[in-house]
C-alpha cells in the first residue's frame, strides 16, 4: 500500500479473512454467489491500509449518482412524514419542501453527504473533487429523477418514527424509511427503502436507480418474509400485501407471498445462506473468474485467478470498449511520462506483446523490471502487431505495483 498522495498502490494480502455474515442480506448473497473470493477480498481486514472496514472501494460516478438520489428520497420522505403529507401532490408537501430549501438544495446537500463518506478513503482521494463537480453538473437531472421516483409512491401520513430514530418495538401506522427488518432464526436481515404500514395493510417499496433486474423481485419478496418474521417490529406476524419496485422509467408490482409461499421462501433463503457460508469456509475462498463477474470487480487487482484468466484472452465486449486492464513488466523508462513494457496478462494482447505506457506527470515512478497491474487504462493500436500497443493512464486509471 502506498500513502494517500503517492501515484500508485502496492497489491497486499488481507490482514485477516472475514467470517461469513452473521445475518445475510440480499446484496451479500448475490456477491457471494457470484464469486466468494470477490466478497471475501472486499470484506477482509487491511490493517496496514486504512482504518475503514473491508477494502477501500473506488467511487463510481453512476453509483454515486444513484446514492444521491436514494439519499434525497429518504430525506424528503422523512420530511413529508413529519408534515403529514400523503404524497408529493399533498398541499402540505409544498411547505415541507420550502422548509428543506427546495429540491435543488436537497440534492446538492446529498451530493456533499454521499461524497463525504469517501473523505477517509485513500483510494478515493484523487477522484473526489472531480466527482463532486460532475455530480453538481448533473443536479437538474438528479432533481428530476428524485421527483419522478417520489411521485410514484403514496405515504401513510403519521407522526411515526423514521428508520434512523426508532427502537426495536412494534410499529404503529405510518411510513418508515430505511428501517432494518430482522429474522434471527433465519439468519437474515434487510432494509427496504420504504415500509408503509396502515391499519389493515402493509406495502414495501424499494427504489432502483438502475435498470430492471430479475433479482429485484426476489429482494422485495425477502423483505416481505423479514417483515412477517420480525418478532419485535411485527409481533402479530402481519403479511405485506403490496410489493413495489420503483424505477426511473416506471414501477413493477411483485405479487405478495401467501403464508404458504412465505414458508417456502424461508426454507429457500435458509438453504441459500448455508451454501453461501459454506463457500466461504476455505481461506482464501474459491474464485469464479469470468467476464461478467470480474468486469466491475473492485478487488480484481488482488486476485491471481483474475490475472491468470486474462492470459487466456478474454475479448472486449464491443469495439467501443476502449479501456482495459493489463499486467505489465517495465523494460525501459523514457522519462516521467512514458515507459516501455511487455504484457504479462491482458485480455487485449498475448503475453510478451510490447506496449508503450503513457501517463500524466507523476502517474507512476517505475524502474526496469517492476511489474504493475494497471486498471481501466485506455488502449489503442491493439490490432497492429508491428507497433507497440499504447496504454494511456487517465484520471480514473489505477496502477498497482506487485
């Protein structure tokens, strides 16, 4: 590991491998099933790296934008609940938004809150200022997305407590934001975006800022199970009778499980949890490299199996994919801005292929013989084997010395 202002990092092994989750979540299950090694590397301890939990994540603009919208919805929903609003069309919503300062101010404040979470993340330091500027340039779009998503839900007006303020006691009628549901006997927990409880019904709402995925239906069904089995918040075991996934482009209604279907789902998720935990029993857990699994993996620089797979020549997804990963060995240094190397592993070139690496001032300080793993570098001249392939480090590229 390098210091936070150094131009490159060093690949390091975890200080300790993580234990399986005590309570499984849908997102953790999805990660573990996709690749146990990926989940373990991301969740392990790195005492010499930083004080945070797991491996420091690299911020992605699309993910940051989604988090801003989610946080804005949570902020506004809580204000509407406290004001007794039933929806964004409720006349009291205007006063509630005025007290918040308007949608633009809420979104702007949420940008600060979301990006501030990365302030102590050494991997994010050089990206944050640019990310904030880009997100602020997207405020009109983020505001519209927030308004659109909010406009698709109704709120049960109440003075009920919100998710961040409540203890573990039975819920009264009301709308609850980001409230954790737990079923210890199943070893599961979850946090739906909205839980709308009325006298005779319960609706679970989850907001999605990306595209539709089949697992979204599974996620809200798991929330329905957790609500039914949460003995502290729902001691009478009431069932959710409406499950809704809200997207930018519309809503998806998921059939609420019957009592029998909840029992079957409980058996299913218990089995899935056991299998996932079993897959983490090896140290290190098994890796499952593949183009879809590894493409956006945050810890692929640490995974030997990923780089061995690169030697087998995974192809680019399309001709417009101009970025790649490459492990290279430095053969000569031209100066502070360019270096010659040969490929050790890359999906774009066979091992031994000559490459020319270009980067901004101070991007890396290599010596002949150094091996680097380069992530998200721009690639050019890949089809011309008579000239070196050119790899260019951009603002969002990363260099890891082995």
